[in-house]
C-alpha cells in the first residue's frame, strides 16, 4: 500500500542524479481537501531535485460560460460529488496555483492545459526550491510558514 502522506525517500538519487524527474498524480488531488492535498505535495519535497516536475491529471473547473452548458453541468456536478462523498473538491486553475504555493514556495506553478475534446486537464508545477539531496526540509504549515 502506498501512502501519499509519507515523505518520499530520495533512494538511490545520490548515485544517479537523474533518478526521478517527474511525479504524476492521476485523479488523486480532486479526491482530497486541502487538508490532505497539502501534505501529499509536501511529502515529495525531500526527494525533489531542482527542475523536477509535478504533473496532475484531474478535472480543473473552468470559468463559468467557457464550456457548453452540458459540459459545464457535468464538470460542476463532479465538484458536488467530491464535496458530498469525500469532503473534497474540484479546483480552478487559481486554486491549483494557490495549493502549490501553500504547499511550499519552491513550487513554481506552470499552468493548466486542457486537451481538446477532453474533460480532464493537465496541471503542472516545477520544483525550483532547494535541492535537499535527501535531507528533509523544515516542515511548514498551510500558510507556508516554517513550524518550530
């Protein structure tokens, strides 16, 4: 069983500096409220090298009126399903950007792309923070402040 809340081990990264360059979350973060999504992103930090990408494949709520009424209804309905079943949410591009910023200032949000004809989006951030080389960073709270 995989726990997204445990820190990712840098493993053999010291012997192979190109060990992991991307982390892919497929339909993971939309099942989680910020309370759980933030620790998932923070758990990656000890294993991240500068330039590593975090790619999220999830629904991203468009601004009202950007979709056909049918597609907008389906996407908004998924947001309600996440709320009622899991106390979670679908997020807008701005909410994804805020999530990465709150997880750590080392994440640089690169944006959201939605392939034509698809309801799912590709959300991307790049780690531009310190290359920890396996040392765990100081934990931060959900406002980005270092905890004592």
